[in-house]
C-alpha cells in the first residue's frame, strides 16, 4: 500500500464543500462529503456523481490501467459554476497485511518537475510518481486514527495514521481535473496529462469490449505477469499466487475463455517448480524458501495440463514435452513417496499427512491445532490421484495397473451405504480400516469436476442427491453439513473464531463447479439437464455478482441463510469455476 486514499473538497466564493468522507476512531464519519453522492456506476469503470447544495454537479471517475501500476482519477464539472477542487493524497508505504502509524521516519519531501510530483516515503519502497494538470503546494501533515470497520469486525488491528505531503488544486471551470498515480519510476510519455488519460481511456474501453460478459471481464483481473511468465492472483486484496488456487482457477479463467496462451504461460511457469513430485502451495518470491505444504496442488496441475492439451492439440512440441515431463515427475514422485507421508499405498490409493500439518484444501488451523487435519486417504485426493494416474497412463502403461488397483479399492472402501454418500477419509491417521463418515463436499469430486469419474451408476446419483440435500446453497456448497458435530453456521468474530469456522459449514462458491457438473453427469449430460442446471444453479449464483466485490464472486459465505458473503470479496477460483460452468452448460 502506497496511496491509501485522499481528501477532496471544493472551494467556492460562498464557502468550502466536502466531497469525501472518512471514518475515524472511535466511530466518527467526517466530513460529510458522502451525503452528496447522487449516483454511482461501475461501467465502463467506477464513477460517482456528486450533487452539491448550490446546484453544482461533479462527476468523479477512478480507472486502473490494465498492465500498468497506475491509477487515473478525474473530476469534471457537469453543472453549476464550479470552483477550485482541492485534493490531499493520504500516503503510507506499508505491507498490505500491516497498518501505518505516525513516525519521524516518513519522508514528506517532494520532487516536483513540470507536471510531475514524486515522493519517496521510505527507503526500499517504490517511488510514488504523480502527474496532474493542477498545481501542487507542499503542506505536510498527518491524518490520524482512521478506523477500518471491516478489520474491527474481523478482530484485527483497525486504526491507522496516514501522511499527507501536500495539496493539489484545479480550477474546475477550466476543464477536467486529471491526476495520475503510479507506483514506480517511469518517464513521462511526452504528452500532457489530459491527453495521456484520454489514451488510457480509449485503450481501456477497447480492451473491455473484448469480453463477452461481466464475469469474463472479471477473470482478466486475476491473470498477471510473474517474471517472463504468467500466474494467477488467488484473490484481492490479500492473496498472492497460490498453487492450488491457480491450478483450479486456470480451467475457468483461461481455458473456458479461450485464453490458451495465458494458460500455456502459467502452466510452464509452474512446471519449473516441481520438486520431488510436489508443487509449492504458494509461488515463492525472490529469496523465499518455497512451501510444499499441499498434497493436491500438484495433482490439480496434472488435471490442468490434461485440459489444456486437449484444448490446444497444436501446442508446440517443446511445450508439450515440458508439461508431460512435469506430469511424469509428479506421478512418479507421489508413487514412490515424497514429503509429509505422501505415497501410493499397497491398495493403489494415495496416503498423505503428518500430525500438525494441513495438506488438503481444507487447510485452516488455530494456533497449533489443525481444524481439519484429514490425515490418511482423503476422498477428493483419491479422485485427483486416480485422474492423474489415468492421464499419465494414456502415455505410459506403467500407471494403468496402479490406477485399476486404486479404483477397485476406492469402490470397496469409500462407499457409505447408510448415508448414501462417500466417507470423507479412510485409514484415518494412517490406521488401517478406520473411516471418517462426516458429510462434506469433497466427495463430489468422485463424480464431477474432474476429467474422469471414479464413481458412477446409482452410487454416483445418491452422492449427488445427498450433497444437494445437505450441502448445496445458492452461493455454493457448505464445507460441512448442518447437524454434523462442529457445524458452524456463521463465519465471523476474531481470527481464531473465523479460522475454526472456515471449513466447518462455511459455504465455498468454487465447489459449485464440481457439483453442477456431477448433477448433469448423473442425468446423462443431456441438453435438458444442462438447461435445468443453468436455471437451478448457475443463474442464481450469477445473481450474486454484486453482493461483495462488484462484478465478482466472493471467497466464502455463511453456511446459514441468507448466506452473507465473507472472506476475500474477489476470489479467482470462485470466478473461474462459474466461468467453467457457463461454458459447460452452454
């Protein structure tokens, strides 16, 4: 975080009128600028119309330029006499997981030259470069005790101080006020700021016309550069590029939208990170040691490679070889055994886990307590493993007998006839013959969401019916069925309370993809079934695009009605799976 926000006001002959509002501790909103908001729109990008008491109406826009570390802000007079627009930037220079407080080390000094003003808040951070068609006056000051209500509700630090080095001013009667903020050193492009903004607007309008839907446009926000390649940001504002999330999201964000070049770049970037058959759960930044605490990320890679190569039969031979080699390394590494007890057992199934670790996607922990350890043979890991063996077995016979043995063991060991469902884990804690019969959504991957079903017939139909009856909601699947021990209907409270509820009933929208695919499969994958699924599941889901992050889908929601969105408001795999469903049900 470099520029956290701004204060804005209009200076007129009859007085000063606020255009913004801030929330301060203990819970005071000041000044009253927000009350002047007359209208808000998201298309083609966020804009507000402010109606002032004297009849002045001002339109304010915010535009983030795609592919650039730059934000454009503009104000234009739509009615009235106008006045002098004054804007104070509010700066920090902090990690996005931290807060900022008044301190003597902050550097207020400004480097001003022509239409550029730059600040260097702290050593080692990017320079904040601004361009404007206004006038800058240096007036350093601290703004103290901003209160962040959502952080307070989540039990986190919630009060912050921000530094304001000065004030920009524009005469709105003379034309549009333009302010460009960039988080990097960059040379001016030789144009006046207003011309630069028009070029950015024109390019952005053209780029946004390329997308056929709001969801398709939303998907573009998650695909980013990493070095010379590409990766996927798991969610905004606080996730980076996580292995599991990237590889689950890719099939919707890239393959369902025809972005095969992006899919190729992402898969090649991750293929180089395979180590002893595993992929890191999070792509390490420079100098960081990779974390390999995920049993399923590498298996999702195999599935993503399979779907990509099916969608791109003309992929270059060297790319295909690199991806196939990574798949072979993953399957071989898992078969012979790798970190954290991950290994192919005698029955052909994949065992995984050690005490104190959370290796599956249900990875919450509270202090030293892993909430859902799932040590042993988790059901969705078996579905992924058997799919990986099948995919690798298309090129090498060596995996076919292991797949056959694993499929037979899966059919014999996971079925729970009394519940009409699959056990969530067998050989719990690596104790032969023990089972966890808890009703969770992980079983759906045996029927849908993966290239190959590992459960079919009447049993598959009963699994889908059980999941629909006990876990399905309009926003996705609950992570635990109501009535099960530990079920938690609401995701709220401090960090410990939220982590404890994360996989204990909280709804996950990304799971809707596997569920709806399974629902259609057990009905014969007919056109009628696809139409019914779209009306019954997908359309209601897309009706929630404006509940949290506008135009996107959230990370999670409460298990209990009305299923209030929670967690990260912009989530890649939620958007990705909705896009994948849109294509599947077309």
